[in-house]
């Protein structure tokens, strides 16, 4: 309720505009036929209650045809009263019957009409609910990951993030195509439809509050523009961008990317490795595919590992991160691990 009443006009307009671009994950809902049956049952229940009330107080009603009210007359009166204002052939004459019509029958008539026009009200309610969800999401979203481009690279990046323990509600997808955004929504992600080179699109994804941004569009020039825009809106986030050609790597780094991955050269190196040593190539592919066998991960040092050397850890440690400095296999091998260190290890996923 606070979300409904405390929003300013500016926030309400912003949420309405964002609602055209932001696609929230779908929530479970009843199929259309079940919704119709549910409304029909509710309408019949209201009708039955009204018939019972009128029949129990039948002495307070007058039927112009025979002067008495039976069960059929009560059903007839309830039907015409709930659907219209009545025809006047059966009327309440006692004070009790009239009070009952004022305080009971009239609210039941309103409820009956609400059920009949439930489809229209449901549409209005769904729009309000959607705006409330978007407003709540935008106000609470902090330290999340923005993935720009939900093609092959973007989808695999999201799968890897989820495999590393990042929940779906901490990932926001931005894509220019509505169908792609809907696919991301079907996958349980919040999606923003729009041109990521424009600041307003990234602001809808709350990029200014994100801690990490993954940029994976189809074209290198688009990646450069998106990187410039994202860095302008967020000076502290870690930005990782993917490009096709090596010659565009310096341009992306000058634009603000912290890390640039070249897809074509990486694929070429993997192809060459396969030719030179298929076993090594399969091992590398295994390490890069999270959950398939061996995984290379970064994790904090446990209390049991503090004071030990990397060689004494259960997992195979390939590097130690200390004070934002990476000590590789040769440098950090004999150094004792400290609290606050992070280790890059090769391990097998634990079956749940």
C-alpha cells in the first residue's frame, strides 16, 4: 500500500514509462478456463446466499401476483435484483426486509456486478500490480549484474553466473528485441527492451547501481558505444565486454571496459590447441563449462585454510588474490594463506 500511495507524480510517470520497456518474470496464474469457472462459481455462490436471505425473511416481502413468497419467488427476486434494480413485482414491505436490502442485498449486488465485469477489473488490477512490482524492483535493486545482449554469448554468461551462485533476481538483461527480452523473462530474469547505447535504456536497468556489467552485443561498434554509455553512468562498476576482432580491444579499454574478451581469437586459439593436443583442449573446455566436470572458481579462504600454504588446500590452487594483487602458481605457492585472501581453484562440483 505504501508503494501505491507514497509515489510522487514524477515516480509514477517514470514507472509507467519503464513498464513499457521492463519485462518482469512471469508469475503463476490460472488458465483462462479455470478463471472463468472460478468467477462463475463465485457468482452462483453470491446468488445462492441472496436467495437464502430472501427466503428466510420471506414474510417481509410481498408478491403482487399471490401475496406470498416461496423458494421460487425468492430465487426470481434474487436473480433480477442482483442483475438489475428489480421489476417491482416482488417488493420488501417490512422494515427488516428493507434494512436487509440496504445493508446486505445491495452490497451483494455490487459484488455480483464486480464478478461479472471481472475481466476488465483484472486488466486494470494487473496493470497496477505490474507498476507496483516495477517500482518496488527499481527501488530495491542494488549491486546487481546487467547483461547487455541476450544472444549466445549473453545466455551463456547468465548460465555461468547462475552456476556460480548468483540468483536470477540479481541479474538484469537488456536487449533491443522484444522477443529476446520475453525469452529472458521466461527464463526468470528481469529484462529491459531498448537500445543499450542510449542512457535512458540503461537507467531503466538501474545500471548506475550495478556492480558488474557484461556487454555482449552482435557488433563491435555497438559494444564500444554501450561501454562508453555504461561507464558514463557508472564509474565504479566492473565492465566486461566481448568483441569479435582483436584490433577493437584497445578501443574498448579506452572506452572504459575493464576486461575485453575476443571471441574470434579465443576460438582460434582453442582450435589450434585441439590440433596440437586434443586432451589439453578438452580439459580447457571442461574448465570453461561450469558444472560439466572440473570448474575453475574464485572463492574466499576458509578458516581451516588460514595459516596453510596453497599446496595444503583440498582443492588445487592455481593463484592467490591478496590486496587486489594476483599471485600466480610460482609466486604464491609457498606463501601462507591469510584471512581476507581469495583463491582461484580447480575443483569438481559437489552433487546436491
